[in-house]
C-alpha cells in the first residue's frame, strides 16, 4: 500500500504529455506492489525469480540472474531478458482522446505510468523444511519466499501476479512449479488478459468500451549460460552468440495426437529454444563452452526456450487455437521500436509496435522461420546474420483478440532449460580436451548412437546436440502435465526437519517423519553426501525402508566414515514404491522428494577427538573480556569454548558463590563445546569469577575456573 498525493486526473493528464495541472490534490490510498518486488522459486533443478511488473529483465546491476539450471551449481543462470508488449487499435482513453493504436511495454521503468502491479504472491503446498547444520538454520532466509500455504493445490508453488494497464486490460500471470523429478526443470505460465477497464492501482473502473484487435508478444533472449560465457566470449552473457530455432509449424496437423512414453519426443510441439553458438574470434570449436584452458568440461550445455501449450481461440471460445501463435521465429536482439514515456508524440512508435506484434519484424530484422537452420552454414556466428550487437531473440506473437468489457483470453506457455548433465559434461569435455592437447589423438570417439568418429569436434558436438532432444522432452512432459490438468503422479513430501550435527567420531543426522509416511506407497528415505563442495555430485550413503538393506524406517543415521579435515554436505529425500506412478506423464518407477528442499549449503565436519584426561580440559578465552570487539576471540560474538573435554559429559557453570546458572549436556562424541555466555534464565553473564564442573557418565568430575572482565 502506498500513499499518493496526485489525483488520478492529474496523473492521467501527465501521461498524455499535456501541460495542465489540476488544482484538486487529493489523498488516495492505493493498492500497489513496488516494481522491485520479486518472488523466488527454489524447489527444483530450475530456479528463478519473477517480477511484479509481469515479465523479467535478468540484469541485477552485477550480472544476468535467473533461470538457473542445474540449480545446485554456481553461475548456471540462463536468463537475459523477456520483452513483453501488448497493443490494440481504435482505442479511446478515459479522457476521451482517440488513439489509432495504443501499445504498452512491460518494464520496471513504466510502473506507475502505464502499468500498475497490484498483486504478487507465492503460495506453497506445504511449509518449507527446516534444515539445521550445527545449530544454524540455513533454511531460515527462504521462509519469506512464501506468502501463503494451500495444501489442496497440486503444484508445489503457484505465483500469482496481477498487473493493470492504462489500456484497461488487466494481465493475470500464474506460474506453476513442480518438484517431481521428471517435471522440475520447467515453469508453466498461464497468462489471462481481461478487459476490466481498470487503468490504475485502485478498484475504480475507468473504461467501459471493447478492446479491439488486441496483440500480445514476447521477445526472449537467453545467455545459455553465464558460466559458459567465460569460455566462449564475454558478450555471450547477454546472448550475443545464441542461436534460435523453432518447431511445430505443423502443429495443426498433430495437436490431437497423444504423446506417449514409447514416443515421448515429438517435433510438432509449438516451441522455440536457444543455445550458445560459435564466436568467430575463437580458434577452437567452442560449441558447448569447453573449458579449453582447464579440464575441458562443457560449461554451456544448456538449451533454453518456450513452448506454447494453449491459446484461446477467442473470448467466447476457450478451445485451443492450432493456428496460434501468429509469429514463431526470431527477432534481432536490441533493435525494436521503443519509447521512453507515453505521450501523443509517440504514436508512430506505437504503430510500429503494433505492426511488429502482427508479424512484421522491425527494420526487417526477424522472421517467422527457423533461424539456425536457415543461416548457420553461411554465418557460423549467429549475430552476424543481422549485425545487431544485442544478439537474437526468440519471437512469439498472438492475436488479434476482441474483448468486450469483462471478457478474457488465456495463453499458456512453458519455459524450460535442459541439456547434458554435469557428469557427461565432465566426461565428454575431458575426452575432447585430451585430443585438443594432442593433435595426433584421432580417437576413436564414441557418438551418442554408438558409432564412432576420429574427429574430436564431431564427437563433442554430437553429444552437445543431444540437448535439443532434452529440451523437446522437457516440453513434451510439460504438455502432458498440462493436458492432465496437472494431475501428474506425486512424490512423497520431504521430512519437515533435517538436522546435521558435527561430532568427534561421527556426523549425526536426524530428521522428522515425512507427512507421507502413512500413505500405502511410502517407501522410506535415502541420504546423499558430497565431500568438500556442495555443488558436486552427491553419493548415496544410507537408505532405509522398502527395497533397502535397512527395511525398517528410521529417522536417524550416524555417518561414521568422515575423515577429519574434510567438509561434508548432505541431503535427504523421501521415496515411494512407484505404485502411483503409472501414467503417461513420465517414466514409471519410484518417485522421490526434491533434494533442493533439504540440501545443505554449509558444511559439517568431524570435530576434535574427545580429551583423554580431565586434567587436559581448557577454557578459552580465560579471562573473557566482555568489552572485546566482536570477532576478537572467535568468529561468533560472546563465545566461550571448552576444549579437550570427554566425548560425553555434563557441564555445569556456577557463580563464585555457588549458584548454578547453566547446564550443558555434551553428547556428540567430540572434544569441543561452545557456550554463548547466556545463562539458563536467558541472562548475559556479568564480570566475576565462574566455576565449571565437567562430569562424565561414570561419575568422574573436575572443576575449572575462568574469569569474566568488563
């Protein structure tokens, strides 16, 4: 909610660019969402943010952020920009001014002038699990992602975003995200365009006329990806060298055909996607972004794009229109008609936008065609086709639609990212790099179809190109999900609590029961671990429940294999027996909860071994200076540490006169314990002498003293 002093009349006259100020200045309380507000989805292998104004620009003043896949690794952002326009003809605004064409561009700069975000919220199916590592709640920062909970919803997350416009068309965007393992690398986006007549933040209706010839369009560009740009060309961070291709020109001939598990990849789905192409300045084949100066790992296996799942035929016919979109092709990156503010003198630019949304590329730099297939043999570097430094956009336009007051049309798209997994990127890249370093190495190199070649680049590129099948499979699964009204088989819910505690001879893991434990298909739990890095392949180290070596279901596990000096990262998943997974939505078999719900990003360690003699116990610092600056003793303020203590003991702290102020039960098997200098009654200790008793379960004990000085 925000208070504005300008009256609605003044605002509207200012937007028309007329020099007139009304003397009426009123105080209005308006429902408003700031342009900077975002909601983050962090539940699957594809993670991203969504902005209040209805579309996304990825630049965060440091780098292009968003559409991270696979999300557990760093610098896997693929987003650059998703330009969004709507336009209509024969438009009369609320002041009676007639416009041949009214065109709007959705961006943060137009919020409060031509577009008015009134809602942005994220609803979750269940509360996010609490993940604690050595007392630190690492999941706490993400609780604010969620605005509300709805156990009845099917997707794990639903983001609802509503934007009013000066055109009187309200855009309601809903983003559906899933954590099921076969459906976690895409977002389904449902856009509903309603002629509400609401032209600003408040609930008043200003317009009561039809919206005529509504055109809707997007121009989307991907970096595919941020890390890969380091090994291709620095300007790839904004997608300068990205190729675009499309599929589904024959959608109208096939759209009633089912997609099955026996034939899950079909090329008739309406879609377009991008991948990083060749930079002409490189002397090596940079497809896939091989780390040419290091291990050879492919750093840019990503294929990112959009598929169209549904387009209403009209406001009165909600069946899918197989002839939409009117444009599915490419458009030059930063060459488009634009304006900096709405006024009567920008009509020519708005006419150009309407023409572009009707399928006529601005300056002729675009087409309703397969960009890559047409140009790659003559232009190895994509941007040289049109010489626009911004690169090439995927270009999708819809319409025209006529909307009477209160009428709507809905468009449903899916946006996804896919490609080779990290293990294959390492293996393929390493083999390519070995041959790159040794020109005499002619293989043989095994191709994806089982044949061989003696050319290292053909080998690498053939494996990279399997990413095109991967993104088409992603779109296929999303379409099946949508066609099933999102009733895909569901995995069990993750444990609500996952706690890891470092110890002297073990790292202890405890978790609370999954809410799905009572379901007949519940299987059990699996724990995975990585060493020294959280962003690497995790290995299963424990499983319990159906089909495991530990058929009983337990809620604790002690990892006794860690080596002192190494960092350990974990996640836990709940799994089922797969008996509910028998549809055409995805491969059959057991399903598991998402690892992203419980994955630790802070390490656990094997701590110091327990002390051998009570006489070796030390208290540090001693004396403890209360007034010392934070961090002068340890990284955490107010810490007092006890070293060389028994693996199990009770620590009791007394004042000099014998009052017991703190009891600590130490049972992790290590030789260390930390006290935050707060008593059991939540009081911070004061200056003085304190006595500490250390008592073992066998009854052995020793007393030590320490001083506190202000």
